[in-house]
C-alpha cells in the first residue's frame, strides 16, 4: 500500500515532527502542502492530512488543497493535528471540517491522531507559551504507533501492500 503524508507546519515545527515520525515509521512519502497537486495524490492508496490547529480548525492551506482535489474513490485517508489545546470531541472537534471535506471528495477516513504542541498564541504568549517541549518523545512514539497500526489494519488481506 502506497502512503503519502501531506502537511503544513507554520510556527514551531510541531506538525513537522509528527509528520516525519509517522512517515519514517511506515516508509511513507512526505509532502508539504505547497508541493502538492492532485496528480500526485491520485497515485496513493492511503493519504494523511495534517496541520496545526488555528482558531479551531486545520490550516487554511491544507483545507484549500482538499477543496481542490478531484473525486478520489477507493482511497483512504487519515487526519492528524497538533494544538495548544487538548482535543475534546464535542467541544474542540478540530477535525470536523477537514473530515467532512475529505468525505465529500470520496475518501474513507480510517483514523485520526492529535497531540499537544508548543503554542505561543494569544494569552499563551503572556505565559511564554504552553506545552513547552511538545510534541515530546512520547508523542512521537504515539504517532509512530498510530501510523504502523493504520498500515497494518489497511494491509490485512490487501494484496497490494508491501
């Protein structure tokens, strides 16, 4: 199974660390949003989409890429994010808008991952930032385990997995 991870990491490199950990764990190709086009995406079976969280949602450039994708039937996707706040499903459902956009493009969502990241926005700036040192080695290990579990579950009984 061919895996591509598409991401944007703007301020502190939080999402870059997570994306690289996942890609290294499963030998996935890794692309920043600015290097993505629809032709590339169509070549993969499993595609990860991730960014930091800005005002409760994924970065606008990631959403713009998804909005511009053609219909991608028979493809699977996963979502990942880093944020200053802890994700609470019914309060901070960061993935909702991205998930809906991906589903409208025909992608089946097979997993979601989030972890805290260093944040200095707004009130956090007064404190010198929150979640200093995050993502840490434990977060990176969790990201690797998540990616490996996804690949294992998607490959079980799938004849094109390598």
